[in-house]
């Protein structure tokens, strides 16, 4: 029997006429409805005609999480007085509860994407509702883009609703072609905000790690909330580990049940959370409880202020969840849970000042996540670069390039990025393409059962107590009786069946590695774990190199002290992170492999080539076999390719400079003179800075460079002779070099003095003071007055001037007074400007 009283109490009912008009008109709508209004439960029932007075339709509702999909279906079935699988059913990965009379089917967005790939027309479906689209999960964005294509090309009659729990609807309205926005106003109650920061500032989160003081502080705030307020408490924490730690700290609460809800929680626990309790409850939850689930009895929310979002480090080839500060939008969503049934309170574990600095919205997954699965879906859809998809945010180019590189390596796409038959098969598995490749190829080597066991272990983060050795974790899951082991066994059954359905003909990478038998029963756990991990993460295969491991990708990693993997020659790393302040990644889950498995799994990265480079001050030529960044073997190469040798010599010149050549004083002087002319006259005088010389090396250093094979050959090259090739011979200006920038000039005494061009701004003429008597103006070269260093008779600087006339008038007399007594044998006339220049002493002059 339909529970009309419960349905009538849902505020979204008032928005149904406008929503129906929108779907009967343009066929698309954006529904903005705050949490608790009934958008997830009442709207699909009304659109399906299950509440009477409307056309019977088949409605598919897409939820971002499995727990939300199950809960929504169960709630709708309860409102109809039925059980799930009758008028309302659900499908999530590995579980389908749908009957032949089902009119509303709740699915995860991932399941919807898979269904669209199999049947682009969505045969038999009249309406699709994308729920919680404001959360910007990648599968939801992908499903929306595919549905827009379907409506435009195949099914203009397919109705589409994008449902959002926030008012940020303008982007979705534009994406759906100017869709009407239908707003439903909630009946939520006031929520008082209590700021409850820790006594001392906590360290910012890094990777998956949070300050160890956080769980203790959150637990203390929960106890405070229980003492100060009535009703159940819903506490938001970033992940399962933090939930477990806070639960442990809350042990022994009198008359209070502590429940843990997250994506991995058993169905019985999830059901208990969504059912009113007899005793007071504290529900510890991740972000799954922000919007999709209504937890009855909650009057208080304790918010840690943290969340987990996917992040990818393309430089190191590592991707994982990262702990981040929750956005302001998430904070509003969380606080709203306290005001769904009555006035409530939210305790925020940060300061009011910090709140204003939080990001407004969570980061869209498409901007921060690993895009390998998305790129494969786009390729299978026929749009390899996703440029034609209706997306709120375009995928970052770097992330798509990395994704296509991986997909090409596993044979999922061809050189043009188009999906291969193998790629189509991988897209149907409901797995990340990495794990799909490991399942299909691993099943052909060790059997579907053994491959499925290892892949299931990699598809969901195992409890920390399982350790970092994948083979040991596999044995523990097989014999374990915990909740994780139960989920693992269910996933093994699913993967075994899909692997059998694909009927894989064998690995795409060639013959089996010698270290792995093809009999599933004979293969040991360590062999299976290593093979599967290597197939899934070929670029993370690592070899022991000194005190750390070098991955095929070039990233260095370390195995923690006490790990059974420490010291193993080769590893296949499944999970790694980079600790704060550390240059190397830290291995969290890996398996031992041998070189045969490494070569087999990462065969696409195997390369043998001549390597000629500059190292340790000379040319090194070798024939090298590499697995990515890992050097497998090398031998000296006697007759290296001349072009490679030339490039190595150029690298040496870049590293050590042109000082590798033979620079005589004349060559050094020529370079300085040319630098002077370039600065003051410009073209056609050449630029002789290192960067310019490297750019024009073929013009001035050939043919000497082409004949060189090693460092010693460079040291025999006459740099001055080579540099002379850059002089402007064609224009005839080269003939003016001695006129414009001579090596030496004649001074009044008749001496020819060398010019120092070391500073191209102002060359220096260092000459004894007496040799310049009678000269009224400083000498000029190329219009630039020389900086004259006037020397004492002993050759020491007595004065510096660029204006001789001024010096003779003002500065000379001070110098004369200081030096005349010290050098009485040399002339010190009263009027130097009119005196006779000389190189000699007074006695010599008298003779």
C-alpha cells in the first residue's frame, strides 16, 4: 500500500507540475532541490507514473555511489509498500535486484555508462535522472555527455533530468541546451553553527595522511555534542581509517550505539544506519552521507572539515585518493543533515576565519583524477580526444595524453586513439583498464579464478593489517572472516564470471614468461600476485638499485623497514605514495617478481638502442637494453653513429662550456672584440654569447666537430680559427675589424698598447701616465671612449678616467703630488696636456 502520508510530506511535490511541463516540452530539465525534499525518491516515482494519474514510463535513476543507489531503491520501494525488485529495483556492480515489472531502476553512474556503451539508444527507457550531479563525479559527467549525444542523434524523445542539491545549476542548464531550471524549496530547519577548533593548529593533510591529533579532537567534539544536545549525531570524517580510529576512541559510551557507514560497510550496517534506532546513535560517515542518504533521528552534525578526492601525479605515475579540506558547498550539505527533521546544530572542527578561505566547490574529478578509464570510454564512444562531448569542464591535455599512452601500451587503443577490439572488451569489465588488462591476460596464464583473486584484491583498498606484501594479503583474504574478505569473495565471483564471458584468447604481449606456469592450481600465490600486479602496473615495476628501487617510469621508491619485500631484486608496485618532504615514493602494496615477468608485463617499454652521451667529462658510447628507465644490460660501443657522437659532444659543450676548446690569448681576444662590436654596433657583427654560439654551431665549428670523437679531440680545436668563420665576410665588414676593434692602439708615446675588451660595455686601455701626455681626449673605438687606466711608472693604477681633458685639469695634480716624490726620475710636468709624451725617465730624456 502506498504511504501517501510520507509522500505528501515531501516538499518536492510542489515542483512536479513544472518538471512535468519541462519534460513534455523540451524534454530536459535541471531540478534544484535541497537535501531532504524528496527529489531522489518522490520524483522518479512520479515520473514513472507509479503514483497514479500519469503515463506509465520506465525511469532510470543514476546515483554516484552504490550505497546511495541501494538506499534510494529501498526507500522508494518502502514508499510504495513493496520490496525492492518489484516496481522499484536497483543495479550496482556485482548486484542486480530488478524484476520484470520494474518501472524505476536505480543504478550507479558507472553502470549507466556501461549500459550506454552496450545500447546507445537505451531501449525501453523513457526517462533518465542524473541525481547529485553537483558532486561532479567523473562517471556522472561522462554519462551526461553520452546522454546529450544520444538525445541529439538517436533518441530525441529520451527525457533527461539533471538533479542537483545545490543552486549551482546554470552550467548544467547550458550543457543541456538551455534546459529549464525547476526549483524545489525545502522545509529544512534552522541549524546553529558551533565553531570547535582544536586547542592547537593541526598539521595540514598530505596524501592520505592526517594529523594523528585529528581523530582524538573529533572524538572529544562528539562527546561534547552528546552532552550538550539531544538526538543522534552524524559525524563526517575523510576515510575508513579515521572512522575506525574515532570509533575506537568512542568505545564505552553508555547507552549510545556507534555505527560506521562508508562505501565498504556491509549492507546490514548500511540498513541499520538508515533505520531509526531504539537507542541514541553516533553515525561515523564519509562523504557518502552528505546528500544522497537521509539518516533519521540526526539532530547534530560534527564535521571534521576533511574529505578525500582523487589525485594523480603524472610526473611520478602515481594516482591515489588525497585528503583535502572540504569545500564550502560540502560544509553546507553536511550541516543541512542536522536540520532535516527539526532544528539542529553543526559542530565545525575549524575556525570561522578558516571557513572563508575554503574552496567554494569541490574539484571536478575530470580536472584532478586519473583519466585512463574516461579516455577509454570516450574512445569506445567514438570520440578519442573527447573534444565533441558535452562536458562542463574539458579534460586536461596532460592527463589525457598520459591516459592515451597507457591505453596504447595495453593495446586498448590504436595509434590514432581509436578503441581496438581489446579496448572494447576492457571497457565492458567494470574495472579500471589497468585491472581489466591484468584480469584478461592473467586469466590466460594462471586461470580465471587465480587472476580474479588478485585483481579483486587490487580493486579495493585492503585493510592496513593485511600488510604491504600482495601475496600475503591474498592468502589472508582467502582465509579471512572479516567484512573486507566477504566483499573480496563476492568480487572474485563477479570477476571470474566476466573473465570467463570474455573468453580471453591469451595475453596480447607475446609468449608466457618463463617464471609463471599456465596451470592455475600449480601457480604459487607469489607468482600470481606478482604477475597480476605487473600486468596492471607495468610502469611501476621496480628493480633494486642501491638502497632504493627504480621504477620503470623513472620514479624512485622505498620499501618500509620490516617489510618482507625489503631487499627483493624486483617488485611490481601496486600502491605507492610520496610522503611529505620525501623525494622518493613509499611502497604500500607490492609483490615480488623476476626479470622474466618484468620483461613480459612491461614489454611495450622494452627498448634496445645505441646510447651515446656526455658523462663524467667525456663521450660514453654503449649498446643498452632498457625496460623504461631501468637499465637491464650494457656493453661498450666502438663504432658509434657519428650523428650521435656529435650530439654528445654538443652536450659536453653545453655542460662544460666552450672552454673545452683550445683558446689562445688571440682567440680569447677575438671573442671579446666581437662581443664589443655586437653590443655597440649590432648587425652584422655576430653574437658570441654561449647560447648564440650553440645555436650557430654548425656555421663556425664545422668541420672540426664532425671529425671529433672524444674530449681530447675538442681540446685540439683552435677556437679562434673556428670563430673567425662568423665574421661578416659577405658584407665586407670583416675587413674593418682592426679599424673598429683593434687588438692594440698607438698611444702618444708611440707605444702600441693592447686593449682589454673583457668588459664589452667599456674596453680598457692600461697605459703609463707619462705616455699619454699631450692627448686632449680619451681614445674612442666604434664611437665608445676607452676607459683609460693611467699607471704609475711601476705599472700600478694611479687613476682611471674616460675623460682625459677633465683628468688633466682636475685629477692629475693630486696624482702628481702623491707620486712625484716616489718616482723623481720620471717627468711630472705642471701642464700635462701640453707636455711631450714619453716612455722614458728624465735622465734618458736629457740624453
